[in-house]
C-alpha cells in the first residue's frame, strides 16, 4: 500500500487547489518549459480555439529561432515539442479536427529547420516528428479534407522528407487515401520524376556563372531521390490498400 506521502495524483489532491496552484508557480519559476506547459493548459481551459492560438504562436517562435540546439538544451527542447504535439492532439483535435490537422502539418513543417539546428542527438528529435507523423492518420480521418488537398499536401510533404520524418506517411494515410488516392499519389510522384530531369553542371560552369543553378540542381536531385524512395514505399502499401477512395 502506497504511503500517503508518495507523490501521486491522489495524494496531492489533499493539498487543495489553492496550495497546488502556489506550488506550480514556485516550481515553474525559472523553468521556461514548465511555464509554457502551464500557459497551454490555461488556454485549453478557456477553449480549444485558445489552445490552438497558443500552439500556433509557439510554433511560429520555434520556426523563427536560429540558435543551435545543443546537447544541453536538447532535452528541454524535445519536451517543448512534445508539449505542442500533445496539445494539438489532445486539446484541439477532439473539438476542432480541422484546426488540429492544420497545426500538425505546421508542426511537421518544423522538422527540417529544427533538425538542421541540432548539434548532436538529432535522432531523439526526429522521433518526435515520427510520432507527429503517426498523429496525422487519425486527424486526417477526423477532419476529412478533400481528395485534392490531401494528395497535394501529402505529395509536398514527401518531397521535403530530408531527414526521414515522413518515412511512414504513406502507410499512415493509406486508410484514408484508399486505392484510388494512392494511385493518384503514385501518378503525381512519377510525373514529378519525369518533369525534373536535371542537367549536369560542370565545374567550369559553376566557376563562371552557375552557383544558384548548381544549388537548384542539387535540390532537385535530392527531391528525386526522396520521390523514388516514396514510390518504393507506395508500391509496398498499394498491395494492402483498402478498396475505397478518398
């Protein structure tokens, strides 16, 4: 039998709301992550809309940040990311799935710039985005975006899969895309590969004129590799896809 001084929710209830509130203020003083979590909880207590606004504001701040994520700051940063992800899924999703879907796509859009800021241990950060990618399935099913919007958004996301954050996206969305949606996505990817034949740029041309052109060719080659990888995953998924369409 647990002691009455064991730290658990039941034992803490005896302190009363006023004392617990005081303790939370004390504990969060000097702890930015704890303060953000408390503010998000307060926003959610007002309404899902307020929670969504608070999350959107924080996502903008993360997107605009330029400082390196070091091994010292990584743990707190991951906790912050998880706070925003859970807020989207748990506080906004059940009440406003369309807003939650918009926010989780924004969250996923942070992956490339955030991981580029990591000095070490980016695998732990990528795992947060893998979790968020998994959240997309239920949110898409609940929000029911149009077939055109879903296929376009999925295609765009796959083309930005620089750090494998979207590796499970096709599998995650396959129940909603259905056989017809997956086929249309395949056509988009194949069409992209056909249209992006990259002309080789020689060292001489780079030296003379083509730095921007060369960098563009590197970007296109990277997207081609990503598209080919997505087609391989798509081929695997299509064999098990449901018969329905988006």
